[in-house]
C-alpha cells in the first residue's frame, strides 16, 4: 500500500445517462504493472450525475490474480441511472485488468 498516495480512480464517462445494475471487475497481472489484486480489493464503485459529486455504490472484495476469482461481477443493490461511473481508491493506486459496467 501507499499510505501517502492521493486518491486515484478509473472513470468512465457516457455521452448520455445509462442504466447500470452490475459491474464486472478483473484483477490479474498487467505487463509493466504487475499484480493488480492489491489495487482492486477494498476499492469503491461510485456513480455521479455531474462528474463532481459521487455516490458510493459498492465495495469490491474477493478478487484474486488468477483462478475463479480473477474476474467477478458485482451486482449493485439497485440499478442506477448515471452518466459517470468510477472505480475509486481514497488512498492507493487504482489498477485493474477489467472495469465494465453492465
């Protein structure tokens, strides 16, 4: 971990609002980066209507760098209509091999 690291995120912006009911996230090893499992677990999926004010949707946990838990679908508590969605860490590097709203 990097205790002095500033917040980081991977953000997707849609040209218009979309309905999202789940998110597929993947860990694994990325060339030049290495293992991503330490940079995906305990990170938060957030949505926003304006790209400035964010709402926590779920916390990602249980991913591994290989095997059955390398890729997981995380169902949201309820579908959201959003134009912005991000994979957020308040104090760590954010890195994943897949981030796909469904």
